C-alpha cells in the first residue's frame, strides 16, 4: 500500500502548526511539513531557515548546511546565515568547506570573534594544534580590543569563558590535563553548570588515570540527565524494557549523556570490569544502530568482541571508512586482527591505509604490529625487531627507576608520582613486547628458551601479574619444575582465596596437578574442596549460572592420568567431571574430554592397552549422554571472519560424540 500522506494543514494555521511541532521537539515531522511546502515555494526565507534549524536539531548537519547555503545565496546581506552554514559544515566534518564559509566573517566586527573560534575548532579537529592555538589567541585579543575601545566598554564574560574552554581543549591535547581541567572549572564558574564542561573535566581525569574523580563527574552528568529529562529513557535497555529510539536530537547532545556513558564504559573497561562496561553502553539513551555516533559504535565493537566478534569486526571496518572516525579505531582493528590470528588482513589494512599509519599509530605500536605480522613468515627477524623495541624500553625503565630514586631522595612527592606513572606506562608497553618474544619460542615448544627470556626481564617484571602467571605456565610445561611452578601459582591463588572462582580455572587446574606430581595430595584435595564450596555458594546465589572451575580441574587431572597411561582412572575422572551434563557440558569442556577419548581409542587400536568391559560400558554411556545434551553446543567455536563455514550439523557435540561412539564399537568389535 502507498505510504499515507500527512494530514493537510488548515488554511491560516501553517505557521502555528510548524512552530508547535518544533516547540514540542517533533522536528522530524516539521521537516516533512516544511519540505513539502518548499516544493511549492523553494525561495521562502522563513521555510528554509526553519528547515535548516530542524535539520540542525536532528543533527543532520549536511542537510542543514545545504539550507543555509541557499539562504546565503538568496540573502547575501544577512551574515548570520553564513555563520550558521559554517557551523553546520564543521559539525558535518566538512572542514575545508567550513573554513571557506567562515572566511568572509573575519572582516566583520560583529562576527569576527565567533568566526575565529569556529576556525580554531576546525583546525583543532584537523589536528593542527599550533594553528588552533594561534586562532584562539587572536580571538581573545580581538575580544579584549573590543572591550577596551568599543562602545560597550565591557567584555562579554561568556565570550571570555568560551575562549578559556578552547584553551582548555588545547591544553588537553598537549597532555597538560590538570591545567586543562582548571580552565573548564573556571568557565563553569562563569557560565554555571554545563554537562559538556563536566564531561571535559571527567575526560581530563581519565587521561591522567584519576578514575575516581572522573566517575564522580560522570555520575553528576547522569543524575542530572535522569532528573531533568526522564523522557530520554536512561537505563531502560539494561533493564530489558523495550523502548523506542530517542533519536539524535540537540537536546540529547546538550545533556552530554552519550559522552558520559561512553567514558564510563571506557573506565570500567580499563579496570577490567567488562560487565560494567557493557552495562554503561546499554544504559545510555536508546537509539537505533544506524543512529549511533562513531564513538559508541567503536566502544560497542570493542566491549562485545568476546561474545560478538563478527559484528565487532564489521563495525570497526565500517568506522575506518568514515570521516571522521575515532582515532583509536585503526590501532584497535589491527591489534584485534592479530589477536584473532588474521595476520594477512592486518598486513592488508596497514598497506591500504599507509596515510593513517604515521597519523594514528605511535612508533611503538607500529613497530610492535610490524613485528607480530613479520613473525608469521620470518620468526627470527620478528624476534630481532621485538628485541630492538625491548632494548629501547628497558633503557627507558632504567632511567625512570633512577628518576624515582632521585625524587625520593629529594622528598619531591610530585616528581615521584610523575616518574612512577611514566614507569608504569612504559612497563605496560614492555610486557606485550616481552610476551610476543616468548610466544615465538612457546609455539616452537622451546620452553627452556621462554624461561630464559623471562629471567632476563626479572629486574623490571617480578611484581607484574601477567609476567608471574606466564612464568608459572612455562615452568609447569617443562615437566620437571613443578615445585618452582607452585611457587608462582600459589601467590596468585592465595591472593583471591576468599573469592577462589575469580582465579582462572586453568591456573587452579595446573596448581592441583603440580601438587599431585610433587606428592602434595592433601594440598590438592584442600584446594578442590575450596573450589567446590565456592561453586556451591555461587550456584545457591545464582542457580542459572553455569560454573566450570571444578569441572576443568578434574578434566586436567584426568588428562594427566591418561597421558601417564592410567586410562582406567583418567577416563573415569573425565566422565565424572562433566556431571551433571546440562550444567558442565560446553565447547571448552568437550574439547578436553574428547582429547582423552581420542588418545584412548588410538592406543586401543594399536593394542597398546586393554580396558575392562565395565570401563568401556561407562565410556559408551558417557558418549550417549553427550549426544543427548550436546545438540545445541558447538564442538568448535569458528573464527569470526572464516569464509568457509563448517557444516552446522557436524559442528555439534552430539555429532562428535556419536562419531567417537562408532569408533569405539568398531575397535572393541561391539555392535550398537
């Protein structure tokens, strides 16, 4: 059926209806009405002006700029339209056009200050900070000259505050976060509370890693937004309430709610609170996906990458083609490609976007990515590249260690704080380089060399959690250093002993195995009892949550006995670990279990072992249960960008369990 036409406006009421729609925040309907009317009278100044205003309110800045361009052509004597056109072009990201549109206003005293500030904003957005600073200072000088010599005899305080805000933005980009925050606070004293200024101060705190005060500013923005604008439906999506999009209105922009929730998500993400980060994104006022701003889209991709990798890659790839896009997009997409082992794609993106490499990647990040990609074809060359980076970073760490010591001797707390922060930042760069070097030898199963690499870095990393964990793993893998592995695993576990399930299941499993292999069976049993109690408590608090810690510990212990040739005990342990199947059977647990069964079947087919009939019967019953409960469980988690997908009927635990059962019948000579 044809779309229904909007109801005709009665004669003499057109203006009242349009203003009523705009006043009621229904700018979309006003656009439809005005567009229809302008088809009859395309040169109507009032119609074009209102249409431009509505498009601007709806944040359709390109359309608003077109309206104002027509008005400039129709009424060149009205300079305000030229300013509005330049502002809309700037908001649309059309920076060169915005500069051209604002240029004639520089010769008009009434518009000079605003034109200079607009040009400064454009230069700032383009990353030309010296030009932006020069224009801001010129605007300040022009305002001061007007105040001294003009008839008004006094400078407008809001003009001065606006200039201070611009200076604050420049200071922020220069890394002078405390000074920048002071500028924003000063402007707020003049202008009163402004959500965007509170957000700017939160951003300064975030950049300085002062997360508590940043969250305080964010909380103020959110509380005011909820109180003053309940119609924006803050938090409704997180609570599961189906609400319609609030759209991209100027009202939403003025509340700074979207920016605040994005920053809150970033802080929680940095603090490794992934669930809280995801909730911050769903708490923001609801909008359709096509209405989302680039920063929200980027954060959604990043924070849901574990559960929705395909969608995440699609969003980041889309953003990279947009202008402007968040500057972090390029580096994050490359890092995620490498994390998911799409090294060819990472190399292609680097080659296709050479112009972004120098603009958006630091030398450190570029060298790191280059080495990781090189590693796939020339591991030795990659190791040397990483070694060069590691050498540079260790030199910086030694210098910073010396600076910390000197500052402490001089009782200079501020210098100590600064040097310690710089040391931590440099160490955070060093650890990934070190781990990438270690991974080259880990993949070759040369664990002695991995240990040697870690021992070289003990001077800087001995307190770093990631380093300690990986040292524990490499000692464990050498099979003759279980006592040393225990000395690294134990502190990790004891640190979280009261919340034992916060420890990775594989760490608990490896510690249990290390205890068993060093005849510390009582310690292993005590740890397993602790895990069991933790799981019981969590099941009581959250009955629907599946917990796999004890299951994986038992699977690893079962695997150990299978490796040692004791299949009777090992396979029984594996089978018991997956009970009850509706709670314990998953892609990960099935992976461990099927490896043991494949090893068992291989040795049986070679007549290297014999199993009692009762054990074989137990295996058959186990595989039948896996068939029953594994219909909707993928046997393998496919790579998100894999072009050739697995057959959906074959990629299930049910299919693989049935296959293993058929193999078992064949080997033992049974019939189903």
